[in-house]
């Protein structure tokens, strides 16, 4: 059978994910702040600890991506190439090393959900919007001091988060919270649905060929809203750190498994 | 950590799937036909064989569901309760037993995607529509001889399938192709992304407390359309068998693993 | 040129609205309550007065429709046949007669927007959901005492309203606020965009061939939420009147102009 | 009452359109070709004639906009600021002057529909996608020779058009078909729905403060597809003229009525 992910068929033509490497080009708005480290700890599974320094640091990140496989066919069918993402990143320690970790994440296309699952991102579907910079006219911010961006996230008809970012100057890099290799869990509960996982892994990954373009820092406002089925408000903004706009490209092809526990083969 | 599926947190409040059992009530339109058994074989992975009898039988099924968890909270937030589904079912043999098997499937909500992944359904996001019967007026079919239903499926802005069903009488049951326990694969490729699966299972499952309501049979037309990323047209309609409308309820809580192969624990 | 609405072409094939009559079959949930009559008055234009009796009565109505033109072609392409609607109705007096009047309304398909404009409904696009009754299983309410329905409205990623309706018994009719012929304004501002309308009409209309099916009354909860671009919260629930579920069909083909003011012909 | 468009209320807060001027910043991909002038004539109402020169010229244009009102509040709520558009423009002659004219148009937000109606654009809802240029990475075209863009349009789950544009060099301006002031009809059928219009106008308009940024020309492919409710295929590509990518900003505040016919006031 062919096909990286399902459905696997003789041709592999309908597989929801194409083979790696995958390529990404995008713009991101990052809001970094501190919350109560106890709230971070409530998101860390067995084997994970809080980061040694600044354990309560959080990044709420909006991203506007174009992405494609290595034959670039998606670019010419942009509905299969473009997606937006909102994700909340924390830091942690596993087996003595520090990592970034995605706690919550929403995207608006199915290939982005499944790609995320491969990488251990806990992806849900949402409605994500963020301002794009413009070079002409009044209907958008300029990439210069004073340029003002909006960003919103909603899911299931409830607004979950909204932010405003105002450029104050250029920056070397877009914060630090999402700056380490990721450490994620990949769980696949047994179909006996009895609390046991067929597979439980800890994985780490980085992209490659990453390049950063323009990067700006600025002031921000960020609000998180309640939902009966979400926990963003468990990470309240106790102290702002900083916010950034930047453009980036990266490719992805593989990660590394750090730990694995499975049910027996038979 | 709590949470049936991700994200797992201390509270489990934001887990994308609630615990089982899950309950479903819905209406389905089923189109059964025969295609070339070789085309079916091209969809069967290692260990699977064609069904002994009528190996080329296919069911293309549209479903309009309401579903909820065992505390029924989703019912009062219907955006989290309602979804539509289109799936293509074949039959097969595994370890000497006959099963139904879902080859292709689309839904329009994220909880339906992830629930399907748990059960081995290869779920994608699509735009699915089907006529609902009405008891008054002209803007819909009656559940009686002559009642005429439309059903369509699209994904990524391409129409993939459309059918028309016309009631000719009542029926005992809605066909046979989707009538056996399911046998699905659950694959989770290793994050090393090198062609190896961390987990490869064959699973089977049935619902429980299933009840069928009204059931009608009828004539049908069904068209399948090409897409650069789909394979529905690999199962052309060579001979019609029959079509059905029926209402059903079912609950689901567990399946059984038939085979498992994993990478080593460490 | 042919075509009831735009675009008008030689063939009329792409006109966004087909000719009348239009046929509707649907299920509605109605929440009736009283608000401050001054708030109603703030929604009434020149020539309109508050209703003589119960001037503060409001109906917040959710509807799940199938609708079609007189050749019924839309039924077999249900994406062009089905839509949901949420509308807020008040009562008023114009030229000495009492009417119902739609103050705010959202739908989720474009043909429903334009059809509404023809009839003077101030239609916007929204995300509307309501429970459907089921006859089998647990994933929906029964049409009997205790049956419990949810209804929600969102627009631009903000939840605007949500209600819960619980059946307590049968009812003769689904309330009274939406029971009179409608009296609406149809304004078309001049393209000189200087505060003048090219056309300003007051119109009235009713459907024909209306039939009501089952009708239930019950208890309810209803919440309205703020938005920077909406005014639902200007009609707070000061006193509940009653709530209803009912099924209905109706056809529509014409209304009557009650007053007209235009800019000069040239 | 306040409110530029509906609903008009004492506050005007919920009016679907804010007051003018409206500001736009965007990127456009334009495909110009020739079709049979008879096909153009079939789209021209009474009083309109074919253009004297190149009467069969057509532009199929995709646009990715941010737009806002004069207080810029929409920019920070980007879901209310961003929309995409696909429109087909022809040329014509009215009262001896040459104009551009929009024959068909789709957008994906309701404010864009209503704004279009004000300006006589025959707007429908569609799903519109187009590649965005990138400065980093592989997941998008560069604004340089060889940069390759895709553009698609779908409505009601049918793909209606798709194009590919490949940059060959810079250009002075993005074609000519959409380069004249627009001449549109604004029709509002009487609610008596008997074939008479309450209002029938011919209007013209231009934006102001328009600025063009970078502009590129290139080669293209363009395909138009059938739909039971569309007529794009009535304008087949008989001969390509040229294609362009460009960025632009413009503001809009008013047009001019060229002719008006109304039913009597009363």
C-alpha cells in the first residue's frame, strides 16, 4: 500500500498527507507573557517538568501560512496550500533537557490537523484571523513603528482569544518561548477504549532550512475567553513579556522519538 | 492527566473527544453498486482479501447525524452535536472472517474526524449535503413512494460525488455492504518519517443499542467525479444493486484489536 | 434581459434568485418575551408606531429550512436548498394597521440573503444552529414533554445569542409576535452616497398555502450577547412570555407596496 | 434612523455597512482574453452597446483584499476586514461613453456583498483562493520572472474557474478591460413581484486616491467550468490577451447616477 497517512491505497493518490519534506512560508504574530507556573504544570504529563527558568512563560502565536509538499503542486491549488493557525506554546524539561511544547492549537484545514497529529500537536479546527501588512493604502498596517495588527481565534462559534499588536521597533528574534525544539506526546488510545493507550510516545522535532525575514517587536493587548470545552483561560496573562511580528520559512521532514510505550504485539 | 484524546490536561476539560459511550441519531441514504473487484483489492492492505461473495460490492453512504457524549451536553450546543458524513464502504476478509470496511470518508466537524481516527476511519473534511424528508409543503421529499432525495459531497472546492434517490417502497434493511462489523487499520507513522509505523493495528468494532426506524428502498443515480487528490473514480459504478433511506440510532463504546505491530518500547 | 434578480442576462440562467413562487418547509423554535417598549421604538422608522397592545413583545426565532423554486430543482442539490435562519421580530403600527416586523436577521446562504432583501428583511450572514428532534436514540430531543432543544447564533466569530427550549405540552399556535403580515422598509441609498435614498418603500407581505404541523409550547432560557457591530442586547429579556417548536410550510410570491418615495426619473 | 444600509436603528450601530469612505488594500491577479462579442452582447441590458474596439475583451480577476471604514476599526477585527473576490469584467458603451462593467462576481463576506450591491456589482457568495507571493521559502511564488500563482473560484460546492499565472516581467498597468469607470445597473424589483422594478438605475463610479504598487505581466492558463446556475462558460477563452499581478489601494465614496426609472411615489 502507498500513502504516508490514510487512506492507504495501491496508488497512494488520496492520502491526506503527501510525503515529506513539507515546506512552509508564513507570517506570525507572537504574544509572550507569564502565567502562574502551576497552570503550566497542570498541562505537563508524566516525565515532564517545568522549565528551570521563567517556568510560567507562555507564547500565544497566530500564523498565516502557505505550505506545500516537495512537488509544489499545492501552490497552484491554493485552497490546499493556505491555512491559518493559532497555538499556545509553553516550555518544559524532559529527561533533563529543555524544550518548547504546544499546549493548545487550532487550524482551519484538515491536512494541517493531520500533519499536526503526526508531530504531536493537539490540533482542533478553528476560525483564525490576523491582519496582513500592506504597502499601499489605509486598509492594513505598515511594517513600521505604529503598525497595528489584530488577531482573533474562535471555535464552535465562540470567540476564544483576541489580540492587538503595535510595532515599536525591529527585533533580533520573535521571542523565546517557541524557540526550542518541540517535545510532544503522541498518544493513540486502544480501541478497547478502556483508558489504555496502544501507543504512547514522547517525540521531539525541529524544522530545517529555516530562515527569518523581517522581525518587529511591539506592545500588545491579549484577551482570552471562556468556553465550556476549552482551557485557554487557565493560562491568564499575569505579566506581559513582549510581542513580535515576523516572517519565516521552514521545511520539515522528521523528528526523533525520545520514549515509547506500547501494548504488546500479536 | 485527563482527557480521552488530546489535549490531555489535569482537568481534561479541553480534550477534543469526550469519554465513551457516544450516542448517534441520524438519517442515512445508501447507494449500493458493484465495481471491479480488482479496484476493491487495490484498497486492501496486507492480510486482507476480497470477500468470498460479491467481492465488488460497494456502498456510498450519506449520513446526517446528531451525536453526543453520555452527559448529553452537546445537544444544547448543536454546533458541537450535528455533523454530516459521506463514506464509501467495501467488504473484505481478514483472518477468515468477513467484515465491512470504510475505504473513504468525509465529515464536516473536527470531533467527527478524531472520533473516526480512533475507530480507524480515514476521515477528511468535506462539504456534505443531503435532502431531509418533510411532512409539510413542497420543499423536500416525502417518506413515501416517489419521494426524491439529493446528496452531494465536495472537498477542497471540487464536487466529488452526487446522487439522487427515489423511493419505490419500504425495505427490511438498508442494504448489506455496511452490515458487518468493521475491520479497519490504525496506522501511526513514526515521527522519524522513514516509512515505518510506530503502530500498525487491525481493529474491529460494532456499535450497541442500535435501532432502525423507518427504512425505504428505491431507484438511484450516482455520479463520481475526479480530483487530483481523491480516488472515488477508481470505484466506478458498473452495476447498480439498490438504494435505501433509513433512520437509525446507535451507541459506541469500544472495539477489539485483531492484530498489532509496534516499534520497540524504550 | 432575463433574471428576477441579478445578474440579468439574455438567458437568466445565473440570476441569484429564481422566479416566484418560492416554497419553504421547515422547523422553527420561537422564544417570545417582553423588552422595554422604548427599545422597540428605537427600531421603528418614520411613519411607524408601537403596537397598541403589548408594545414590548419580541420574538427571537430560529428556523431550519429547506426551500426551493417552482421547478423544485434545488431539492436535488440540497446545498442550494437548505439554510438556517435566526430572526428577531417585533410588532408595530403603520397607517393605523398592526404588523409584525423583522428587526434583525441572519441566514447562512446567499440566496436567502437576497430573497430577504426583496422582502425587506435586513439580512446578514451568520452561523446558526438548532437541535433537530429525533425519533430514535439519545442524540437529540423527542417531540414530547421534556424534549430539550438548543439554539445558537454567531456572526463574525462572536456568539450573539443562545437559547434552550424544553417542551411542556402541545400548543395551538407558535406565539403571536410573528403572526401578523410583515411591514418592512426597503431602502436603496443613492449611489451619490450623500444620505439620500434612490428608493424608500414600506411594503407588506404574507405567504400563502401555509400549513402548520405539530406545535409544542414550553419553558425557555435565552441569552443575548454583545458585539461591537450588533444591537441584540438593546432588546433585553425583561419578562418571558412563552416558547414554541413547530413545523410549517409556506409559499411566497408577492407582497404589496404601502408607500413609496423615490428620487426623480431622468 | 441611523445606518447607511440596513438595519437602520436609532443608533445605527448594527448597520451592515459603515458610512463611506471605504478603504481597500489588496493584491489582484488579472486574466485578460477575448471571447465572442455576441456573448458579451447577451450580457448587456437596454441602452448598452458593445465597445467600439475589442468588443470581445474580458478580464477575469481574482482579488485578495483588506478593507475598512474611515475609523479603521475593522482592521483590528480582521474577520470583518478581509475578503476575497473573483469578478468578470467586460467593456461597453452607454450614452456614447465607454465604460467597464462587472458581469459576474463572487465574494466571501456579507459586507462585501452589500457594498457591491450599492455599487451595482451582482455579488454572490463563493469560495475564492489565490496564491500569495512570499519572500522566503518554497511555499509560494516570488514576485519575479517565473513566479507562478494559482487562483480558483467555487460556489455551491462546484469549482467554477481556475487559473495559473506565471510572471514574465514587469508591466506598466494590469491590463485594460477593468481600466474604465464602471457602468452598472441597480435594479430593485417591486415587491408585487410581477416583472416590474420599483427602481431601475444606471450608475457609474470610480474610486479615489488609487495607487498602484508593483505590477507584473505574464503567461496564463484559465479554465471555466459549467454549473446549472452559472454562465461563466458562456464567455469561453477564444484568444488570450495577457495576465497581470499587481498590488493596489483605493478608496471609494460615491458614484453618479446616469439614468433612473422608478414606479410612482405614493
